[in-house]
């Protein structure tokens, strides 16, 4: 069976193994199905040349991913700018990679860099994954510090529970042109003045820390992409005892904190999600969404070729869903 391949950089906080550190000290492997979530993850890696292969008998086969660890000085800047994408709850590695690969081919201005964090998946693991998202955010901090300074223009997209990962590494150590919070499974009131001022040193300051990640460009913003009929966030609100989710209603701009004014903008994706997709939660790579994200691009793209991000683009096997994204 041909291997599954991603033509670009990948960031991951999943635990890896070194199959032959003597012969190839940069080659690592990890289980694409059982990602061994932990509450104490502390490290993350940047990989390239990611490939997946199945091992074992058909009734018990495992998807093993392998890739090469890449150091910041080895990264080749390309024609399109990086869009770092953090997946949400109940996404398998294969599904996330597949979706990012398809999206990269559609973007005019961005190359997608998937972030893989350990998610147990499954509705029964919702509360556990909230804990794992915290550890993943902390683990990604150092890798982002190494990576972010290499690109003057870059953006970040967090989907669903991936916004909880974002909250954990938020700070002014790295800057992004734009931050897209899509279908965010966090409290709607996180941008409210009263909510932020209620706790000047704790969790309630996350929105300010996210704003501090924006570049100094006057057009840099936090974009909140939301859908009122999002089925998954309706369930999340019930689990959270009625607390409305940001990804369902968007930020309440009338109550926004003064520190955030002019830096937060809502985009109501429900206006173009119709038919069977009206209750969609996974619309972050819908064709219309990609056009919206492209339209927010800041800066100019270069004419150079990105060896990491565009290699083998004509020979990529499309991944099949093995888990329903939630």
C-alpha cells in the first residue's frame, strides 16, 4: 500500500520514538491512532516529510507516521506564507493532515502547517481532552518561539477545542498577522470587559494575551468565525451548563474590553452555510471560508519556491476520514 504523505512542515506535541537514532538521529515515529494523551506534555517538534504507513494484520492494523525533525535554520521560506492550524476535539491525525493538505492546494496566500496535539477523541473523553489541550499548549510554546521569528508574515487558525490550546501558549513571545478563532469551544464572554476585569491575574486574561500576539500592523486582528446553528457547540454549551460558546454567537462587541477594541472582528459563517451544512462545525476549510481567510492576508507573497511546503504536491494520496470530526 502506498504511503500517506504531507508535503510540508508539521508541528506536533505527540510523543515520538526514535527507531534508529544512531543511523538517522532525526527520524521519528508516532502512532497515528493512539496518540497517548498526557496532562504533562512539555515538548513539541517541527517535522517535515511526514509519511504514514499501516502495520499489522488487517483486523488490528496501526497507522504509524514518520517524519524528520527539522531545526529552525533548516526551514526554507516559501512563496506563500504560513498558516498554522490547530485541530479541535475528536480529530484523528490522519483526518487533520488530510484536511490541511486539501486546504493548502486551495489557498492562494497561505501554506498550511498542521499542529497535531494528542486528543483521545470520543464524546466520553470530552473533559479529558480539555485537560490534554492545556498540556499541548504549554508543549508548543518553545517550538513556536523557535519557528515564529523566521517568518515576518504568518497567521494562525485554531478550530473548536484547538482554541483552548491557543489560550495556553498565548503571549507576546511571537507575533501573527491575524488570528482566526473558528467554531471556538470557549466562553463567548472571554472578550468582555467585566469578565476580563473580574480576574486581573488569572484565566480571564487569556483574550488580552491572544491580542498581544498580533503584529503591529494596523490591519492585524483576531477574527471570530461563528455559526449560530453549530450542532457541536450546542452540545458543548449544554455540557457547560448553558455557557454560550464563542463559536456559536461570536464576540459581544458592545461589551468588549477597551484593550481589545478595534482588534476583534466577527465573521458570521452561518450566512453561507446552508442546506445540509447549516449546522456545520467543521467549516474552517469550506471553500467560502478559505476565500475569506485569503482576503485577510497581510503583506506580499514572494516568488521563491518553498521546498518543504510544495514538494511532491502532485503525488499525494488523499486521506480518508476515520473519525467523525467534532
